[in-house]
């Protein structure tokens, strides 16, 4: 029960990694709010973990501020909301780039901007953002996604430097290929999608896809006081894919 008495907001918590993180934080004693544009999915997950659901569009700063205000005194922010639109860069459009960067990177910035004043006043906070190994090594067919996730790594370091004096830590997780609806959705592209998934699987040292619960275990550590001396770091949860 490392998080007993803490209030946490998990963005994009209606499915996949976000839902797993919400469940793990609740199991560790946190009072969890699940924010998602999929309000029905957020309600379902909230019901499963005895948490709270709210509609949150991370690309809108007012929506982010309203979500943070609804939680009261927020202790933990998990910036998990994300998306990708697969396509080799030459065949993508500026509209696609804007959507992918808007949700992944601008969404992380919006929610962090909304949460920081309260955390600074309380002189305590844990900010965790879900990046990706794509942001550290690049991913074919996901140039905008790779750029956005790389941006999260740099943003996390800046927030860690600016807010250490307030007792706030900021860290990121870089998942590798995790068996989520987002990744498995590549199968919609037929043989090329199957090859993308297989290439990701074979690029790991452990030779398998990860599970959302494995990312959630790392998340629970980084937002707990067990990680009180860890800030500005990006932890790979990727079966060794991102080793350099």
C-alpha cells in the first residue's frame, strides 16, 4: 500500500497500459481518477477499481484544468494518453502529424501545466509520462509518433529540473512492444501489420511482447516514495529493445 492516501489522475486510462496503471495504483492504495475521451470506457475501468471517471480531452488545456480541479489536491499525474497513425512518413499528412503530436506530446504538456501549480503549492508531486522506445530508437511507419515520444523524454527532464525545489519528481517510462489495442491494431493492415509486430517482438532481447501489467509495475514504483531520489529519468520497459 505504498500509495495510501495519495490522489492520482491517469490520462487515457480507459484501456491498455492506462487501465493497467490505474488498477495497479488503486491496488497500492491510491484514490484514482481515470480521464479519457472514451467516457464509457473510463466508467467501466473506474467501476472495476472503485475509482472515479471523468471525460478528459488532453489536447484542450481547459479540459485538463477541469480534470485536475475535480480531483482536488492531486498528488500523482500519469500522462498516458496516446495514439499513433501508422504510415511511412512520405505518405502521411500534416493533419496526421498534428493529431499524433497533439495527443501524445501536447496532451502531456497540457495536463502537466494544469497539475503543477497545486503540486508546487503542496511542495509534493509525482509526474510520470509514458514515452516509448520509439522515441529513443525510432520506429518505421511511426515518424510523428517517434518524434512526439522523443519530445516527452526532453520535456520530462526539463520539468524535473524546474520542479525539484518543490519536492516534485518527473520521470518517464519507455515501453517497447506491449500487447495493447494500439499495437495489435496494426493487424488491420494485413501482412505488413503482422510483420511490424513480429519485427518488434524479435527486436527485444526477451523475444516476446510485454504486458500492460509489466508497465504498470514500473509506474507504481516511479510514483511511489520508493523512487523519491529518482527524477528526470526514462525507464525502458521493453524486454531489452532499447539497450545502447
